[in-house]
C-alpha cells in the first residue's frame, strides 16, 4: 500500500481509538490528528476541511488516497486496504 493514510480523530472517542488500534494491529502506518488537542484556530481549519470532505463533523475520518471513510468501519478499511 503506497497511499498515505491520515486519520482525523478525537482523543476521547472510543470509535477513533478502535480505528487506530485496528490499523496498528494490521501493521499499517498512519498519521493521526487528534482534533480536540489542536489550538482553537487549528481546530477550526481542520473541522472546515472535514466538513468539506464529508458534509458533516463526525469522527473518525480516515483518508486513504482518494477514499474517505467516516466512522469506525473495519469492513470498509479492509476493502480499501486490500486486507
């Protein structure tokens, strides 16, 4: 897999933690951004980006290449990652 994987998450979100754990257990590298730990202006920018990508402000948001997965969805992750 050559696509970069980025996760927008909340540090307290159990579904975000499940998604990170799933990818880690599969040995998949990813960049995680815990939105609630950003500064106020950074949060605003990221939330605006998430809303443009998904039409809402839900977490986690996983971006793999052109694919955007909203919520914890192991089946979709497996499909997109070819697992």
